[in-house]
C-alpha cells in the first residue's frame, strides 16, 4: 500500500516539475507571461510594440539599401545588407544586459545579414542620425538630426536612398541609428 502511494506521489511530482520547467522555458523565451499564458505584444508576455511615425526629412520611398555598418574607407562605407522583407530595419532586443540588470540592447549578431554593399558618400549626400525618443508609449514620432560618418560604429543600422551604379550605391540621403536601450518598467 505504501509502495503505491510512493509511486503515485512521485508521478505527481514529476508532472509538477515538468510543467514548471515548460512554463519557465517559455518565460525565458518571452513567449509567456508569469502565469504561463502567451499574450499579444504589450501584454505580460515580455514584448512590446511601438508605432513609429516616419520623420518628414526622410524620403517617402523604400531605401536602396538597409544594413549594418561594417567598415569605412574614406568616403565609402560597407554595409552588411539586410532586406526589409527579411526583417532588416527591425529592432532586435537582447534582454541580457552586460550589467546584469533588466535592460536590453540591440544585438547586431542576431540581425539578418546579406551580401556586403558599398555605399559612396559624396559632398552632396545628406546625412541624418536618429534622435527619436522611445520613452513614450504608443505612436512615436521619428526625429532626425545632422549626422557625420565619424559617428558610425559596428552597432549602427544604416538606411541609404540613392542610385545604383554597378555594384555600389551612390548615396543621396543616409540615415543611421545607434542601438536602442530598452528598460523594463520595473527597472531603476
């Protein structure tokens, strides 16, 4: 009789541990809220959504190339292209910060990278940097400021409008953004 109770108790314990591991794994992957139920962006599922209103200064057409800054050679920059339909220009948030806190930042390693593209910047190229404030929720107005090629670094996402010339793009407008730091609502 005690043997049956022990087997029954162990079976219940295995089921509880399995359920806890399943829910914990989903929470770590940000697909479930604290109670184990998934939810839409903005819910307790660990994700958020922002509606970005494009800046007036940027062209209304699709950029010729979008990608991650790789290197600079004088007035030529090299991008690892990331097509918009493959997620380029999107935001990838890493919930693991280097300080161990509740903040995340863009991680260039996780962005899709395509072929490298050379972008030629001329004296007529207009260069903008992203100055958007994401601290507000809901619809956010994208803002831009004057930028320089000297501000580009390995974490910069770049959008270029211009014309193709062979395997290069001659830039008319160049827009770059630095990594976005996202703090959890409970973070100090």
